[in-house]
């Protein structure tokens, strides 16, 4: 039932207490007309209400075309194919019209289409699934789907074989073990992986695999800085090594979509150094040097300001908050040091 129940509606019509037997024929006719007027009004209102209810139940909300469920395979993969060649090193994975990661959304839609249409366009679906998984950097799943296509006699088999060859190279680099005993051997292993990714970048220039290889190389470069930062107390001039690491990371990956995150992390490290200095040298005592503290805090503030000056990035608001935090920290230390 699409509307509320009207079975219990009660119509109270006016009742005349005048005795009909005492009235003339003309008066009886006039009284009858007067009694009918309210009834007609009520019936007219009910008729209008009924028409409204029927029209309300019959009408359906028609979604805009871009929000309708995909009706065929072409609807699913047309935008996916175009966006799957985007530079994922420089830009985040694109979103679809609903704001969802296009790779994840495509996997869900392909799975739904496959369940509703078993056996249709199998090689195209599996190839698209392999492409989506590789963009999400799930190379095991991508390899599995490409292998199915390569073993078929479809038109995409040759392309799947080429993709398999590259992804198997990816997997060999990723699966190469790192030392868990010697930190210097660990760093050496990371450097070797960076060199291997760089070779892949050169081999796949101008293809989507170049972008993926850059993403993997960048991941290793960031891991190297994080490792040094975590172990800086064990290393000679550990703080300087971390500063050098962040500087090289930012310089090398200026084109990365993660650049502003790295700049914020670098600023956070300077804040950590400033706080450590304040702990080691009591601001209310004589060993505290305001110039040293200000130099560390202002280095952080400069890095945060670099991010704030860039419009249209998600890190902008975060950077502004960090600048306010640094200002508050500097003011607190000045008051304590007076």
C-alpha cells in the first residue's frame, strides 16, 4: 500500500432538524439544495485527494543518467579504460561520478555483470579485472587474471602475455628478501631495490607500467628515510642524516602526488627536534638558547607555509593548523625563557 489508509475517514454532514411535513414544496426543494452543498464540497475534495494519491503512487523518481546502474559491459569499461592509463605517480587514482575509486568500483560492477551474464565476454572482463588490480598494486591478483586471458584464444591473449611479463618482473623485485639482522645490509637491500625499479622505469618509458614502477620506487625511497628516522639515535649524526634523507626525497619526487605529504612530514621532524631541545634544555634555565629553538621551529614553519600556499590540495588545512601550533609553541618557550 503506497499511502495511508482512509477506511476510517468519517464524513459528518450537516443535519437539519426542521420537520419536512410543515414545509411547502418550494421550501422542501430549497432545504434539499442547502443540505447537498456541503456534501458536494466534501466529495469534490475527496476526488482531488484520490487523484493526488494515485498520481503519487504511479510516479517514479528517475535518476540522472550518470547515476543509473550500468546496463551493459560498454557502460562499465568505457571510462575505466580511459582513466586506467592515467599517471598514478603524479595523480591519485581517479574517482567515478559517485566519488568512488574507479578501480574498486569497476571491480564491483564487473563482478555484478559476470554474475548476471555468465559466459559472456569472459576475456574482456578478466583483462579489465587484471588491469584494475594492477592499478591497485595487487599484482598477485592481476597476474592471475592476465594468465587466464593469456591461456585463452581471445584477441587479448597477446596483450595479456606482455602484461604478465612486466608484472612477473615486478613480483621478483617485491619478493626479494631484506636482511632482518644487520641494519646496513637492510639499507643496502633497499638501495638494490631502488636500482631495480629504476631499470624497469627505463624499460617501460611512456607506458602505464612506468608510472607504477615510479610508485614502487618512491615507496622504497620513503621507507629508507623512515628507517633512518627510527634509528637516528643509533647512527652517528643521525639527525643530520634524516634531514638529508628528507631533502633528497623531496628533491627526487617533486612530481609525485605525495610531495606535500613529504613536506609536512619533514616539518614534523623539525618540530620534534625543537621539542627535544626544549626537553634537554629547560627553557627556564640558563642552558636554553632561544636562537637554536627558534631556528628549528621556524624551519618547520617554513615547510608548512610552502604547503599552505598551494591551493586545491587536501593537506592545505592541515598545514595551516600546524603553523598555528608552531606559533603557539614558540610563544610558550619565549614566556618560559623570560
